[in-house]
């Protein structure tokens, strides 16, 4: 009966401060919107360079060299920030002198024929020394393209030697040479993906509002939990805990009531915040109800455990509330809630596996992804484990709480 009374008391205390509750629900929505509008282009953009221009001088003017030119213009990661000027050598040098371009690529006359004969005329690249970083980008791109051509040429040689060693006649060797050159060289020149794109993150496919809702919801829910962690310290200062002891009330009932009061409040806030943001930003809400229930409950349990640990620590020190806010912000950084997890160092990504902020975010991301093949059980399990560890630490500390 006492446990139920204490739970209702916690809920009533929060409900009285309606302005604070309103801010804790409205401010998160504002910050989610702000992150989407301001940070998304920077945190998830694949462009790490400002737009720049280069000159391309094709003195050979063959089908193959035109394909090389097209490579520079059509690569996905180059589109939008590189402009290729097809011009003559004198004009390219003039553009370099006026600092208009980052570099100039010059293909000599007879380049294609040299590939067939094995002479391999070199491609000339002149970089702008005042724009070294951008010039290096083009240089590296050009080296990759030439490596592709060299690989195709090596394949041609391998085919020709295999045919010769097999006893092919001169006419057959000539035909094999032409066919293999056409096949391998065209394949090399025709590639539009010199660099292979590999996704290193396990984050499901979601929209920006869905990502930031998942990332920031647990942070603001934790802030509400920190606010609730003050109640034990306040009751100690008012002497209420001593009166409970004097009345021979089992302290386990007091602490149980406190914990479940915080837990229910956090569960409600998690649901209101996520659903409110989903309706406001048109996030996906078609997941199975069981998935929502598991993730919301596990998240509320982990955050309530963190808040209860802070509440117990608050019985020892008045600075625990500040520690809670700093600690939560620190956990949010490590967990990838502020800055994308895949952009953090390997050591921080490993450390994030021990934070409830990471697992709560990933659980919500799976929900918003709409992918029914993704199970939220791994995240739910980790949240419950972390919550139990935090509760255990709090239980170990409780006997050391001083009495008057």
C-alpha cells in the first residue's frame, strides 16, 4: 500500500509543475527541429571540400580519352562540387596563372595509340600550388583512373601471352589482341565508380527527423529523470526519511515507490515525446505495437535506473544534480546521440556499447525504419542489462546512507 502511495505521490508532484512538464515536452521538439534544419547538411554530407574547377586538355581527341573526361564529370562523389573546363593547353595555363582552377589535366596526342602499343605516353597534371588540397584530390583521382587503365592493359597482355603459349597463329594473335583490348580497355574506361562506397554504420535507413527524434528523445527523457532524482535529497533535508525509519517503515518500500514513480513518469514522457515528434515531423509510426512497448519500457527502465542511482548519490552530495546533467551529456556524446556514432573513433564506439543512450537510440531507429526484419530485442536486452547494473550499484550504496 505504501509503495502505491509513494508512486502516486511522485506522479502528483510532477503534475503540479505543469509549466516545467510543458517545457520538457516542447523544448525537445524544438531542438529536434533545430538539429534537422541546421546540422543535417553537415553531419551526414558526403562532401568534405568546397566546390572548385579544373581544366581538361585533350590533345588526343579519341573515343577513349573522351570517356576519361566523362569519368571526371559523372562520378557520384564528384558531382556538384567539381567543374571541368575542356579547353586548350594555352588557355589552361592562363587559368592556372589567374588562380581560377585547382589544376589542369593534359592528355598528349597519341595517348590512346600508346596504350595499344605498350609505349604508355604519360598523362600530365599541373596542380595549383596555392590550392594544394584540391589539387591533391584531382591528382589522386587521376592516379586511380590510370591504375584502372593499367590493370586493363595487364589483362590484355596476359590474354595475348596465354594465346601465344597455346600455339595461336599470328592472325589469331592479332585478332585476340584487338578483341581483348576492346573488351578490357573499354571496361576500365567505362567504369563510373573508381572508389567503392562502403557503409560502415549499422544505422537503419531513416529520415533526418526520425534520426534526431531517436537520438535526442532519450537525452531529454534523461533530463527529466535527473529532475526527479532530487526528490530523495529534498526528503532527506526535510527529515522525511528519518520519520519513515522512526515509523518502522521498510525503507525498501520507500525506495521501490520512488523508483517506480520515476519509471512510470519516464515511460509516459518517452511515449509522448516520440509520438509527438512523429506526428509533427511525419515520422514512421507503422511498427508493431510490441516493438514500441519493448523499446519504450526498456528505455524508461534504464533511464529510471540512472536517475535512481543519481538520487542515491544525492544523499551523499548536493552536487549530484550537476553531475547528472554533465554525465548524461557525456553519455549522449559517446552514444552517438549528439554526433553520429560512425564518425567517432573506434575506442569511443566501443565505449558506447556500455551506454543506455546508444541502445535506446538504436531501438527507436529500428522502429522508425519500418523494416520488420529488424528485431528490437538486442537493444531491449542491453537496456535491461544496463538498467539492472545501475540499480545494483544504487542498492550497494544504500546501506551507506548516513542517518541522523
